[in-house]
């Protein structure tokens, strides 16, 4: 999952500040732009680990566009940090799922084109999380 991060520009005397808008209370910094991004990933992973340990749900990432209009981040630089959330969702369980053959082929083709899903199961988990986060 790609979490948008807002980076407050730094300079020779001030670090680059980072806020993760989709994860309340998650922030970081770095002496350079690249360090700020790397530190943001560590901050996100640490935050998600704490949420998982306390039994809280893992926040879903939204698009950068959802946050760019927020005046709080005017003049900030936007980036996205990829984080594998699977370790924070609990132990995996094998299940039997019945799907139409053509749908399975479409899923498999998509996974081949987008290796970020990892596997058919990874795609199905991502799709399920997406649907679970939609307002009912």
C-alpha cells in the first residue's frame, strides 16, 4: 500500500519534516529529503506495528489528491511511501474461494503486470481491504 506523505521543506539548519495524513499521529523528519522519506517508512511501520499490537485497525491509504487541497500542507512536497501492511493484519489463513474461471484469468493477468500484488492472494486481499474501507 502506498501512503501519501507531506514533506515540509528543510534547509541548512532545519530538518525536513514529514507527516502521514492517513495515519493520525504518525510523523517523522530527516536531515535530507531522501532521509526524510526513508525515516517516514520506518515511522509508518512502527506506527502500524503499535496499532496491530493494540488490536486497532490498520488505516487505509488514500490518494495524495485527497490531501493536496488541505491548507495545512500549503507549500509542502508530496510523495508516497510503499509499505507492506500484510504483517500487521494478523496470521494468514488458507481458505477455499470459488470464482468464475474468466475472473481468475483476469486477476492472474493483472498480477503478472503488477508484481506489487505478489500473488493472486495478495490481489484478493488488497481488493478486500479496498472494499472494506468504502463507506456503506
